């Protein structure tokens, strides 16, 4: 039986917690993806106007990548204090930082007004965005994972993951509407600022909902037990980062490897595709944006389904379906896009995001189940965000550079396939975590040692 501290919450309470995590992550991903879409479509003209169009896009994506560089720092800082102070406080802070930075981007002067100071200011705000997002993901998925029960954790924890396609949907939808309603000159002059300024309104809504939920009961129980141990033995608790690297280093490496195909494929499919479809194939910006918009809606819908499937057959099998599928889809993906029709482009992007969802959906529960409670925020965040520096950050940049050098999609396909192979190896080295009781993952031993016993108890 579950202890009072870890008993599943009432369905209505759990739904409110899921809603708070989902809305917060949607806003944060809206802010993050809005920058990525703007980097592909307008920042090259507004902040790097003296460059060749493709070189300007490369420079624009370079500032986009800077945000990823700050994510590991955010993971370290937010993970440390999230494991010490709780999940809720840090999630409120991350939302304020992300929303404030995005709103400020909407007020930035361009290169035409302040010269080289414009890209510097843009880069600084992008760093704040990355720092905030580095702390957001771990806290949001843990708040849901630690409130729910083991049997449906994959399903419930996948809902914060839908914040990524929801944010993409919202960002792309706003940009698509503006490009349809405004002339190119009006959009470049002032229209691009509107989506960034809207972030201020969204943050107010997100804060109101996020402040209404309770702290994770699993964390509160672990914190109380830790305080009792310290009082009884006069021990000084290790920093969460030190504890993670000592007891869970293998899990951190597995999480990093698992993120490679997921991260790289996503940014190739959603960010780089805006460049490839418009510059290489000759499709309009509106067509490319509408494609990502529709495909993101499908992505949103399939993530909970993949999460539920991971509760039935395990995290590893579902994750492997996604990794193998994305690798196998890359050559057909670009072949379809090269046909130059809206239908072919839509099919390519939609199938790619459906396969990506098979990796992204079980990821929240999978990573949460790897680490002990008092180091879970740090462990999950470090594993997820450190890999983003090598994966998501340079993905659009590398893909654009490969296109520039070779004029072909073949090297880009091979790049994603290599990432998929790395992820397959990482998942093959992992142990199944489905049905694990999060409160029973040992504080002083790797999570692997508790997996079998917890699974047996859950299935009994």
C-alpha cells in the first residue's frame, strides 16, 4: 500500500497539477520556439542585414544556439535549489524569467537603429531564455510525476511534454496569422514584435495557475526524512549535483544519449525546415509555417497516446520505436519535401513529428524514474539539458551549414541517422523503469538497483 505521503492525489487535484505544468511549459516553449521561427524568417534581415541571406540565417541561428548553451547552467542552478527548496518555487521563477526576456525582445531596437548593439542585446536576452528553460523542464515534469501513481505515470507525465508542440503551435500560429494579414514590409517593420509582446499576457495567466498548486508530496516526504537523518546523525547533506554524479552518473549518460535523436530530429523538422522549404525548394513562408502548424497539432494529440502506451509495454520499447523510426524516415522526409507541394511537405513533417513523439512522450516519466527524490530535479535536468548543447543547439546551424556546403539534403539525413543510432545504443543500455515507486528510489544508490523490486511489487 502507498504511504500517506505518496498516496495518489484525487483525480481533480491531479488534473489541476497537470494543467499548471502544461500551461507553464506551453508558455515557456512558446517563447523559445517563437525565437526559433523568427530566427529563420526575420532576424537575419533585422539584426544581420549586411550578410548574404544564407549567411545571415546562419548568424541568426547562432544566436538561437546560444540559448541552448545557457540551458545546462539553468539545469544546474534550478536543479540544485529545486532539490533543496522544492519544485513549485523554482517553476514560478523560471516562468517569470522566460516571459520577461521574451517580452523584452519585442521591445528591442534593430540593427538599423543601434547598429551592432542590436544583435548583442538579442543574444543577451536569448541567454536568459535558455537559462530559464533549462530549469523549467525538470520541475514541470517532476511536479506531475511525483503527484501521480506509477501505473499511469507515463500518461500523466506526458502532458507537460505536450507543452512543446502546444508552444510551437501557438508561436507558429501567431506568426502565420501575422504573415497572412500583414505585408512583408509591415511584418518586418513592426508586426514581428507582436508575438513577443503577447508573452507578457501569457505569463500572467501562467503564474495565476501555477501558484495555485501544492508542492510535490514525494518531495515533502523526502525532505522531512532527510532533515530527520541530519538531526539524528549530525550529517551535512551532500549537494544534489555531487550526489547525482556519485550515485547516478550512468543514468545521466543514458539520459543524455536518449536526448540526441529526439532533440536533433525535432529542430531539423520544425526549425530548419522553414529554411529548407523556402530557400531550397522555393515554397512560401506561409506554406512552410502552415505545415508546421498542422503537424504540431497532430504532435500534440499523439504524445499522450505514446505516453499511455509506455505504461502498458514500457518506456524503452516506445522510445526505441521513435528513435528507429526517425532515423528511417529522414531520406523519405527530404524526398517528399523536394516534390515542392504542400501535401508532400505536410506528410513529411507530420510523420516525422509522430515518430518524434514516441521518444518525447515517455521521456518525462523515464527520466524521473531514474533518480532519487532529493537529487531528481538535478539529475533529470542535467541529463536533459546538457545534451541539448550538443544536440538541439547546433542542429539548425549544422543542417544549414551542410546545405550551404553540399547543396543537398543527404548529409543532413545522415546527421540525423547518426544521432538516432546513438540514442538506440543509450536506450539499449538502460533498464526498464515502468511501475517504479518514486518514493522508494534509494538516496544513496543508483536507481537501477530498485527497479526490479518496485516492478514486482507494482505488478503483484
